[in-house]
């Protein structure tokens, strides 16, 4: 079943992509949720026209995302966490904590666009996260987890 995505779908594609999925996934999940529409001939023509009109606007958005990416590369993110014995944390550090740390630095980025490499962090040390600012612009963001002062 060919579908046109109306929104970004994690693990499947981005908005306005034409994807092929199994019939049940499309009929029972993507279409009822409003995430996709059937890729008929007329829908594909409308999509092609919309993409043409949006092409020059996209360049401006990508340039803006690149500016934010340059700002993120200069930041040194340190996240404080409570520590037990050794370097093991009470709880964990994940994309929510990275988003909060970026917010303190003046960069408001939604947590769903941040992926901590290796999942959640459970020990002190230096780690990396990937920030997706646009479908074509991603930034590797190093951060450090440090012990909270007692």
C-alpha cells in the first residue's frame, strides 16, 4: 500500500514522503490517526505541485537550522545528577534532561528531536546526543554528566 505521509512518523519517514507499508498498518493505524493519506494519482500530482512551491521556502528553513547547529556546536553542556557509590547515578539521564540543559543555555529544542546515543545514561562521564533540527540537518551534541554537589 502506497501512502503519502502528512506528518513525520518515527522509523518510517518524513512529512510528504511517499512510503510503501503493509495494508494493515496503513488502514488500521496511519490513515485513521491522520498521519497519512492514500497515494492516488491525483494526490501525487497535488503533492508534486506543493513540493515545487515549497522548495525555495525550504532553503531558508535549512539555513536557519544550520545557524542553530553552529550555535549548538559551541555549547558545553554539563548535566548534574545525584550519584550513589562509585560513578553510578540515582535514576538516569535521557533526552528530557538534555533538552532542559539546552533550555538553560538559551536553545529551546523539543525533547522528541533529541536522541541520546546508547539510550539513557546511568553513569558519570562524557556522552553524545544527536539533535535533529531538520530532515537534512542533524548535530552531534557532546555532553557531560557530573556529580551533584552535596
